[in-house]
């Protein structure tokens, strides 16, 4: 080690002399080379200082030259011992502080968990839940409402998976954000949201996989029907009476309610108007509107699905269809309008899949002597950078619902 340090010092000395004589271009190159060698030399000096005796390290850094008296060397050596002790103490303090910082801000903040946790009932899935159970992978094994209140990191410092098992329905409440880009969501069962939920099904994750048995199903989960006029989402995605694409209606006899609007106009019923167009074409993030009720109940609007992923693998179903309008089946001869389709908004760097489909159809109007109008189709927007997905027009369905008899289709 001492020999290597001596030879490196000689090389650095020659390069420093050469540095003064070369052109500007070569000075840049030599400067970078010198910087690297000086860093290596510093490391070697530390090794010599801490792993060799003080006498040896002194002789290495301050070799006795011919003619130099021993008294001067003895004094210099005494000073050197003081410097070694001071450097050793300082280094020990630095190592202790560095270790403490690493433990506090890296290992303590991001523990590595290995347990596989199972959820089969309503659960607030936050970081406290994960830490308390030392959860790595999490499997949803029974029908459950999963409430998300904050971004979560599965398994701490590792990369893990949240899986909704086949045959299981997980109702998402709040937006799911997997903070670690290495964590993944796998859907082999069903994911949905509650009626008129503002967040819908909102997912942000490194990888989202919808398997062949999996689906995100928010059919009829948008704005629900009213007693007469339908409901639609306001700018905050809160369903309010007679807002956005609501279908018109009234609680009276011999009338047909209008269908809910969204991606298109809702169909006019045998009496009442359908809803209007609203929302963004390229970034749809609003719920579908309900059809007009006329004693018979209007169809509910479709729900909302928003996914932002680095990689999305889609071989299942994403459904945001509107509900059908009903009829009262009696002598009042009236029928309600269908609900509009909802919203599906996907953003992915890479989109993979062969059998995945997207649907945001409008609901059919009720069929009676006076018929309800059909709900309009919803909105579907898929943005990606790279794809191995085999797209086909049949993979996307945003058609309006049928308006039977004298009513108009959505």
C-alpha cells in the first residue's frame, strides 16, 4: 500500500508539471485525470493513516532527507502524533454522526418488510397499517372496501405487489397512490367504487396489471337518478341536481324522460329533453350523468376510472357504462331516460396487452307508451408512449343507448 501511494504521488507530480505546458484542450483532460488521481490518493492517505503505525505513516509522508538532524525529526514526529490523535478523534466523530444519519433517514424511514398480508374486510390501507403488519405483498382475499388516505409504500424499501384476487370485489375509496415506482397493483378480481364517489377509481403506480379474469367495473356508479330531473357532476365532480349532462324529467303521467349527456347529447324522451355534452375529450375526469325520472327511475351515469402508470398491462375489462332507464309498468304509461356512460382516462409510458377492452356505453331508455331517451356514450382517452398492445376499434365502446319507440337514441 505504501509503495502504491509513493508511485501515485510520483505520477501526480509529473502530471502537474505537464499540466503547465499543454494547450487548453489537453488541460481539461489532464485536469479531470488529476482530479480522479487526487481522490484516489486521498483515500490511500486515509488508509495509511489509520492502518499503519504513527511512525510508519510519519516516515511515509515526511521521509528524512540527507543532512536533516534527528532533533528536527523528533519534534516533527511529536507534532505528527498529535495530528494523528486529533484526526482519529475527528474521524470517529464523523463516522458516528454519519451512521446515525443513515440509520435515522434511510434504514429507519424505509424498513424492509417481508410478510404477506391478507385483507378480507373493510380496511384503511395507509402506511401505519403496512408498518404495523410488516406488510410486503398484500392480497385482497375477500370482498372489502379499501380506504386510501395517503400515498403508500408497500414493504418499505423493497418492491412489492398489491393483488386483488380472482373472485373478490375491492371497492376503492379515495385515490390509490403507490409511492414506490417499483411497487405494483395486480387486478385478478373486480375493482369498483361507491356510487357518485368523487375520486372514482383513481390509481397512480409504477405498474398496473389487469389480468384476464380481472376488471375495473364502475357501471352505473356515476351520478344517481333524482325524483324528476337527473343529476350531473359539477366542476369538483360532485353530483348535484340538474347539473352538467342531466336528463330532464318530471313526476307526472304519460311522459318520457330524457337521457343523460356526456360525450354526446342525451336522447330526447317522448316528452323531455336529453342532457348536453360536457367534460374534456383528452382528459376525462368527470362522472356520468343520470337520466330524467318520471315516476319511473332514470338510469344512473357511469363511474370514473383514472390510471397513471409507468407500465400498464391490460388483458381484462374496464367498464364505465351508464344504467338503463326504467318504466313504471302501470297505467301511467311513462318511462325514464338512460344514464350516460362515464369516464376512462389512461396515461402510461408503456401499454401492453392483447385482450383488454374499454367500455363507456350509454344506458337504454325505458320502454312504455311514452318512452325514455337513450343516454349518451361517455368518454375514453388513452395516452401512451410505447405499446405492444394490439389496438382494434372493437376494443373501445362508447356508443349511446337506444331510445325506444318515439324517443331518441343517445
